[in-house]
C-alpha cells in the first residue's frame, strides 16, 4: 500500500509499506480523507515540539471499516467513521483520574507514534466512532474541531461572554465557531488578512482584529470591549509567546485564558498581571471521547458547515489550493508551508467509499 512519509524536515515521499492486519480488538480501516494538522506541518518544517524522524504523519482522518469483529458499539464493515488518535497509557496518575487526554505518556498518531496517512490502518475498536452519516470530508475535520471545542469547554464559555480568539488558523477558527455555538460574542485576531476576513465573513463572527502592530493591539481591543476593559475569555491558538501575551493583555479582570497553541519558545512576560487581574489560566490538550460524540451530533444538525474550513478546495493556484490527492502529498505539504497565510485546512483525498 501507499504511505506518506516525512523522512526529515522538508522531505516528503510516498513509499510502499505492508498492508496491516488487524489484531484482536482492532479493526482494519481504509483511509478516505486526511487533514494536515499544524503539528504535521511543524514536523515537515522541523519546528514541532514532539517530532522525530522518519515519521508517518496524520491524526485527522476519516475511514471506512473493512474488517471488524463482533462488538458492542454497533460498528460494522462498510461504515464511515472517524477515530480518537490519542493513545494513553491507562496507568499514570492522569489516566487513573480519568484525564486520559493529558496522559503523562500520551502518544498521538503522527506525533509520538506513526500516523494514519496510509491507504490502510488498524485502530482499536474502542477508538472508532460512527460518523452517523456525515461525509468523509466532514469526518476528517471532526478531530481538529475537538481540539478547539475542548479548549472552549475548558474556558466555560457562556452566553453573552465576549470572547477573543487569537489565531485565525484552523484551530483558532474552529475555536471561534465552538465559542459562538456556546453563545459567545466572538472576535478573532490574526496577522493574516485573508484568513481573518474569511473567518469573519464565513462563520458570522462578531468582529475581527488585524494584529499587525503590537503598539496598537490594545487600542483595537479597547475599541471593541469599551467599558468592559477587555474580554471575558481569551483563547490562544497559535503557540507563540507574543500571542499568549496578547491574551493576557486583552483579558479583562477575572477573565479566563486558555492556551491551545503548541510551541517551542520560552515565555518572558510580566506574570504579575495574572495576579493583578486574578486571571484563570487553563491549558488545553487533546480531547475526550465526549468531545468527538458531541461534535458529530452538532455537525449533523447542520448548524456548522464544517467543510467551509477547507478554503478553495478546487483552486488551480498553489497559493489557494486546499485539497490534494494522495500522490500529490509532497506538493500538499510544500505548498501549505509556503502559502499558509492564505489557507486554513488542507486535506488529502486518499480514496472514495466502496
């Protein structure tokens, strides 16, 4: 079978690997769509905190069940599904307390272990979720939506909250969508005008902030929040010290700040602002089974047009194109890396359902 392999930073190839066989408690899956995550792109660029090489990328995907044994989940051959890609150890203190998303020895597909970007993969049955009639492309987008939704849930966004999401990449835009679904008045900030405008217009957000000048950022925040003197919730979805600082600065007194972004850089800032504002700071890592199930149900209602996260899928220009075939994997990574400022989610089409 064909497998996408990142040999080293900047080098992606399609290689031939052996088709896997399902073990007891596993299912054989045929991959249909895969989304290139920011972590996959970081592995390609050599900037991802958890990357080593060579690595098969991919943890956002949809698949069709090829082989599966008797199970109590109603899963059968032919069903279109998505999967939970975070493998927890089951015995650390986090796992013992049910915090399996932040297992001390977590191994995520495509990060700490080889990922799903092959024509066929095997997965434990308990990690496979019925797609409930959603399209293969929608189901490949559920996992990144879960990352954002989990962070928004950590922030306990309530109706009427003024929410700022810093970062208009896929995770940031999905966080904005999730916060809006929970009743928040959502604003989004970014340095890339094209993605910012697209997110604002496409998903009906309350407003946007072009974060192109650190000297005027707070002027723009104050213009939006007025007498509130900041946002009730600030969500960091980039992974840079500067964008975390943006969230600390933009948060009002007593606000909730959530860090979803992943980065390698150290932070140097006036941490006394956390004490002065009595901020509630939350980390957010991975997602839980309930996040997957709730979001599959939410997308099924039609309230969220998840496929719009994939901008211009059929565009001919490399700087706009967002959907590729399996054999074009190298181009998908290279062009996403070069033109990321004008793209949200980039997906790879592996196969159609049979």
